[in-house]
């Protein structure tokens, strides 16, 4: 499930601000309305931590982590800056990443989690991704190489929000569709929304199960899916 707001007259900065405030609001609400449930989960997770080596235990408990997220601004970096951080890391130098790190390739989950859990130790908003790894409808930046896209990365989760400022310029949109081999005749209705009047706008998608997983501290997303569908699990 996804929560997907779309806002008129928003640019990528407005989009990132709203997504950050939205996540913080959800966490604050859960802490106020479900304090007993979160305390139960905190105690459960503390018991699980006891079985881990000291070096692998969390510095903060569940409630402390949530409180930290609500009280502190998210880190904001560009995709290029994220690549630089990864390339300069000891993790990369010691070849501990399974997937290669280079500009123009999408960040893998292991890269995202390194950024939020090892380097910044807080949620991170990554913007300005290369245009070739993002969808055609994302607004082209002035450099001609990147688009106004953003991902919010959360500790223990990785990507929790994905969004962008949409391309409202008809000529730029059709150029991008040609570049990426998107058939314009099949998306005539989408082009008409630009041809017959539009405004700058942006939006994002927040993974519902992912925000529930983050708030509850669950280690596996299947534990927070209301009706999980997994291989060999449709028994009658």
C-alpha cells in the first residue's frame, strides 16, 4: 500500500519538506496515541538485543530512536554527494559492498542503509538523481544530467519515500519520452494534461508497510503486512 499525495505549485524542496514533516507527524501521533503498544514493543526489542553481540546492539531503544527522528532535521544530500560518501568509506575500500558504487547507477539497499545507519546515523533525503535511472515524467534539472527526484532513506529500512517534481514543460516531456523509448501514442492522455494547461507540481509515495515497520521497529516487513502473500503461503 502507498500513501501518494500530489501538490500543485510545489517544487522539489517543498516536496521534501512535506514528506519530512509528514513522517515526523505520523511518528509523533503514534507515540501519543499508542504509547502502551510502543512500550511493549520497546521491551520486546530490548530482550531480542540481549542475544546479539555488544558491537551489534543499538545505541538507542525504540522510543529513543523515534524521539530522535521527530526532534531532528533529516540530512539532505544530492545523489552525487551520496556517491562520494560511499566511495570514500572504509566499507567501499575494504570491498564490503556486494554491488559496485559508481555515478549513474542506482543506489542499492546496502548503500542506502550504509548512508543512514553508519555514516549519517539519521534519516537522509537524497535528491538530484541521474536522469537515465529515473522515470521520464521527472523534471529535468538545469544541468541536463539530473532530475528533480528525491528518496527518503530511513535507518533499518532503506528507502521509505520516493518522489519527484513532475515535468510540466510539454517540450521537455516529449523529448524525455523519445529518449527513453516511451510510446507517446499510448500516453496521449498524459500529454494532454500538459498540452491543455498545467502548473508546476510535485508528489511522492510513502510505503505504508514501511512506515509501520519503522515505527514498530520490526525487522521483517512481512510482520507488518496486514495480508502477506509470500511463496508457498496460500494454504487452504
